[in-house]
C-alpha cells in the first residue's frame, strides 16, 4: 500500500515567532501548490517534544520529489521527523 499522508513534527526555525509564523506558513502553503501535496495544519502537538506539526496529503511520488526541494526548504520548521501513513483500503 502506498503512503498517502505524512505527519511532520519539528521545531520552529530561527526567526519564526508568533508574529512572523502566519506569514511563513502562508508562504510555505503557497509554495506547496507546485508539489501536488495538500497541507493540513499547522498545529501545536501535545505529548511529543516538538513544538509544531503539520500534515501533507498526496501521492508518494510527489512527497519523494518534495523532500530536499526548494519548497521543502521554505518550511517554517526544522529538526523534523516524519510519520508516513497509508489509507486503509476499506476506509476509502
């Protein structure tokens, strides 16, 4: 089963504050349009050491192209980790 969603946790990049975060996330979301990936979030997770998270939805091949791309570099978080998810066939 191919992955369909990616939950990404991380810390805010240096310079991203509560004042600048809305603009940084809006710019990142706009840059994502070129990747065919849909963003949900950002959120503040509870129960993990990271302070921010968001989810991407799309095709596995598009996510692979996203990793290391210019769009990926525009993400307002760093020191991230990713949980890859797949949709259960009976849930579609």
